[in-house]
């Protein structure tokens, strides 16, 4: 399986470290919602099909990536820097969601 690092280009998966489900959202640090914390810590989805995951190019540039991988075929449809995603979320939070 090849992952196309936006900085280094296509590299073998052995250069990368899986860092978990990219769709989970951590509750607010001061949240008292035990159900939400329980879900965040213990519940895991096991989707059959496209899934968003975090990977690190640990054997290369060490960038953290958000990868969309089909769990049935292992085809990777996108790999982007996590920072770009965070930058977009911060801009949306600053300027408000426009819909
Ligand atoms: Zn890289």
C-alpha cells in the first residue's frame, strides 16, 4: 500500500504510523457528560468503505496526515496535512460558519 505524502510523494506504508480514527471528536475538557467521554474513550467504529484516519510519516518528513482510506480495498482517495484541516477549522471558528 502506498500513501502519497503531500510533501514527500508516494511512499510505502511501512514509513507511516497509524494514529487512529480521524472522525472522533473529543468532548470539551470541562465537560461533565460521562456518556460523551465514555463514547470518546471506548467506542470505535469499524466501517466497511471510505474512512478518515490520522497517519504520521514517521519514517520521512514526520508530518501528520489526514488520510481517507477505503477499508475494503485499501485505496487511498486523499492524504492532506492535518495542519491544513486545523487551519480551516480555526478560520471557520473565527469567522463563523457560513451556510
Ligand atoms: Zn512525508
